[in-house]
């Protein structure tokens, strides 16, 4: 819309420029015509001779600040100069009585506009006539044209500004529903497949909303099929791995198995355990995705869940020589979410900390009740995560150390998915004295959960 406005303003400017030149020329011609008639009126033929008296008013018409020079001449029918300047340029064409012609010429080195006015002598009945010419330099014409041009430009600019302002306001006002609709889409929770309400929207937006709702239905069906496939596959693999574990345990109990066989059985058991853990994590991801956007929220005691998870993982921590415990523990802290998802979130945080401690170390959990949130912190004394990689560790299958085959790269991804599903916020920072890693999860206060 702005480009046509600019084009219209440019065309208007071109016409204004042409019009100002025409107006300035017309004004100068009127002055020349007035002066020629005033000069020619006193001319009379008496006793075969000519008598003329030039009134001062003829030249007062040209008074202006540019101080143009004015020249004139009066010639008889035979071309005799009766008054004025003999150097005045003559009009080359034919003239009728009471007819005037204007032309541009040069007078003493300056461009001038000249009027040639043919008029009959009032004191005779013959066809005798005289030709009066008046010339004026073009300084006043140019100055007047520039004044008109400045006025036209100023008016064009004012009109253009008003037009652009009006267009901007109109476009802004017209697009307000679309801007609000865009903000509504932008504020939606990631992963939400909830349909938009088309009944309360403007009629212009309804086709878009209907199309988006149709796309959401198809996307939900596609994602549902994918999630169901992942869940079914993971269940099948978990059953298979459970059978393999039973077979390995049976083989290890065989008294005839030698040391080499026992070593192979042990390696197989570790691999199967790692695969089973990855499968369980995939199942958790599938569960989180299937339960969006509302994850069966109930009031869950956070402190009790943390204590239960620590008790469950204590043997694993003891086996690796890791001190696992709690620091501050607010027994009254509760959060609104799925009990299953909350347990998986805490278990993945604690298990992730244990898995990344190479030897002796500590993993400490704490639960605090802040003014605006319920806070869970898991702090370990491990190697930590470099600041430039903290955003990427929430990506699925991303591993900082690619040589660690036991890491699936899903632990923190699961934590992030669960946090997004239940409306919590997770952040990473260095632990005490800049060592290790502290994971902070802020849950909305129970009752204020969106």
C-alpha cells in the first residue's frame, strides 16, 4: 500500500511542477498585457502625426523584489518607432487588430518574455494601427514559480504524511485481530494439539482456524500412531530383554560354566541392562507425549517422592561408592502433576547424576518452598556440564562424551519433556564453588498451575 502512495505522490509532484510553471507564465503574461494596454491607450494620430504619453502606471505593475528590467516600444503601421527602445525584438508573425502574441527573446543579453499587441488608433477612422511591445526579464517569473513550487511540495509532503499515517493506522487497526491471533498461537504451550475456537473468532480468520484445526487433527493422528508404535516396540523389546536376562542368569548358575563363560555372561548382562534402561526411557517419553496437554494432575507430595526415589537408587549409588542423600527437605511441599511423571522426573535426575560420577562423589537432593514456586534441586560433585553445552543436553540422544557407551542421551531430555508437560521450569548451573552440576526444577505453586 505504501508503494502506490509513493507513486501517486510522485505523479502529483510532476503535475504540480508543470502547473506552477504555467501559473507563473500566465501571471507574467497578464502583467505584460496590462502594461501594453496602458501604454497604447494614450496613442493618437493628430494632423498626420502621432502623439503619445506613457503613463507611469504601466511600469508600476512590474514592481517586485526581484527588480526585473522592463522594456517597451511603440511602432506605427509602417514600422516607425514612436516611443520606447529601438532594440526591442519584433514579432515575426502576423497579427490581427486587438490581438496579442507572447514570445521569448533576448534583450541586452538577458532572456525576456515579450508581448506584441496590435491595436487600432482611436482617433482615426482609417485602418491605421500601431504595435506595442512590452518585455520583462524572467527573474520575477522564476522566483514566483519557485514560491509556487515550494508551496506545492509542502502540500504534497503534508498530504503524503497524512496518507501514510492513515494507511499505517488503518492497516494496524485492520490487522489487530490477526496480531492477537498470532500472539495466541505463540503463547500456546509447546506440543499442544488443542483445537482453536473458531466460533468466537472474526469471520475473516475462520477459514484459517478451520484449516489449522484440520491440520491439528491430522497431526494428532500421525503423532498418536508414532507414539503408539514407539510404545509397542519398547514394550516388545522390554519383554525380549527380560527373557534374555533370565537366560543369562540361568547360564551363570550353571556349575559347568568356566571363567571365560562367566565373563561373557557378565558383559552380556551389562549390555542387556543398558538396553533395558534405554527402552524404559523411551517408554517414559512416549507416555509424556501421549498425556499432553493435561497430565492427570493431582496434588503430589514432592518430599515423599524424592525420599522414595533416593531409597530405590541407594543400592546403585552404594555399588559405585557414591554418597546419596538429602539436604533441606520441606515435608509440606506439594506439586500439581501426574505422580508417575513426577517420579520419573526425579528418578532421571538422580540416576543421571549417579551415572556421570566416575568414582566416589556425592549426589544431594533438596526440596524448598519459595514464595512463587516449589523448588527441587539435585546437586552432584561430578564433572559438570560446560556452559555452552547446557542448552543442548536437553536434546534427545545428545551426549557430551561420545565415548561413554552406557549413556543413552535421554535422561535430561526426559526431564525437559516432563517439565514442559506439567508447566515446570528446569535450569542448569554449576554446583558449590563452581564444581559439579546443580539442576533446579521450579514447580508452579499448587492451585496456580496453568
